[in-house]
């Protein structure tokens, strides 16, 4: 699927000497988050439209999945940035507290 191919490509960048592993580490969590979001939204849409587990047709959901995957990438990037920002704030607080204690 769309997300799986993207994940393989992101993972394959780790093979590039020097910076490949860094690119893979940064992009893979975003891809995983986006794919999880898109699958969840696709299944939810199917059930909301009256579908059941027995009549799920992935080919009918492909366009919706791709749309949700792109939305999921943006949401995952924002979550990553908020987490990074929060971690930096904690690190600064720890440094300030350690400086005051010495």
C-alpha cells in the first residue's frame, strides 16, 4: 500500500552512509504515525457508512486512505515538534535547577 511503500523507502535511506540513518530516524516515526492515522480513519469511515468487517473493500478506500495519510503526516509532524519542544523545555529547566544548586 501507499504507506507501506513510503515506510520501506524511509527505512532504506538508513543505508546511505553518513546521514542516511539520521534521515530514517526522523522520517520513520512520522510515516508510522501517518499510516496508523489513515488506517484508523479509513476503518472508521467504512463503519460509519454502514459497512462491516465482512464487506470491507480496500480498493474502494484507497483514495480516502491517501488523503488521510497526508493529513496524518501533518499531525504526526506537529506532534513530533511539540514533543521536541517539550523535551527542550524540560532540559532547560533541569540545567537551570542544576546551576542554581551548585
